[in-house]
């Protein structure tokens, strides 16, 4: 029995598809399933039960089911959310409750942290638990994720295995409902399909050219592969980065999207919106040494490989 929270969302629903593909059908799916825009993410999944997120904590406390692992990927993930009460409830209190039950019942737990915890990168992008107390996220969402990481590393009572995954810039199938929070790949595809042109933010930092801002983009299939590895191998517990390990520019991403569509690039650079300009990250790159050192050996998709598969095998078929 495998529990997946956030099962109607992007990464969690794709993980469920991969679990099904590997023969795992006894899934407990947890989320608010009322959002019609997410129906296509979960309606086809093979599972034992769907549980509303508001009822899940009580169910987990009371169940006698033998649970092999909980993938806690549900969260309020909007980086423009400034209502701390919402983040406190969904990203902190809810996660702490799941942790405590998993620790009490000896259930392995894998949960979603975020690269947003690293802020502007002053302390680097190493998944070293000794720097977590010093990190200064740039928005309340990143702060909520870092607060949970800080709480976790001070717990004496822990699940038999646990891992917090710091997701970098994930893109791929099942993010279609995310609106403004969808990946740049998704937005690039949509813009190019409509008018043949896409927009990228200008640089407001003299150290970076327009389109030269760097991110660690990671394909959702790699995220799912890492989750499966952790479930099977249970390496030393701790917080792990989950990116590709290679920073690439937004211009690289745009050109790869045009190439996947066999179209000639036409790119316009526009000002970064003022509401995010002072919180904008110009560089992120996951140090993947820790994960690789515990035996993870599946090659990560390159940016071009991931975009080509996403565009040609998924996005074009939905268009």
C-alpha cells in the first residue's frame, strides 16, 4: 500500500502513473479532488481509495492498513501566496501531523521540500543540513518549506526512513492546470503555438544577458525515478537535492522548444514584472553529489531531451 498526497497535482499524479506502470495498483490517493481542471490527472489512475485531504490525517491515525511508504507531495505551491495562515496550515501543520504519525507507526516518508528554500543562493545550493538554519528564502512559500525542513532535522522521533526532496525547476506532463505557476516550457509551447513568438524576461542584473538567466530545469520523469529509487533502496535518511545538476539558460530552453516544434525561433525580451523583480533568482544549480553518492545511477534527461519528449509526446497530442 502506497500513499500519495497531492495526487491530483502535477508531480504527484505523474508519480502515480509511474507507480501504476511499475505494477503498483494499491495506491491511496489524497487531495482535494473537486478541481475540475485536475480531473485528467487522476481519473485514469489505478488505486484502492481516494481520500479528501481534510479527512486524511484522521484516516492515517486510525487505519490498520500496512503502508509501505507515504509520498507527501501535496502543498500550497504558489510562490505568489502571501497569506501565511494558508502556508502555515497546508505546508507546516499538515506536514508535521503526517510526520508524527509516520514516526509513530514506523511508516517510511518521502516529502517535498523546494529549491526555493535556497533564496538568492548566498549559501550555495548544497543539500547540507548544517546550512538550513542560515538559509533566507525570497518568498513566503520558500520560507514555509524551509521552516518544515528546520523542524524535521531537530526531531528525535523519526520515521524508519525519511527523505525531504528539494525540487528545482520541474517541468513535464500533468502541469496543465497550473496557470501562471506552470513551467516556462509549458508557457513557451503555448505562446509559440498561438503566434509563433515567445517572450522571455530581460535581465535586470548586469552580470547576465537577456535570456542568460540560469536555472536547474529537471524533467518530471527524473523526479519520479528518484522517488522510486528511494522507495526501493531507502538510503540514509536526510534532505536531498532533486535537480538535473546542470544550470541552463532560459534562452537554451526557448531554442530547445522551437527545435522540438521544428520552428524558427522568434523571441521577444520583456521587462521582469516589478512584483517579482527584487526576488528574482538569476542562478540555481543543484549539487547532486549526495544522491549520487548513495547509489542513484540513472542518467538524467538533458534539457533538450526532456523538452523534446514533453512537447512531441504530450503537449502536441493535447493541442
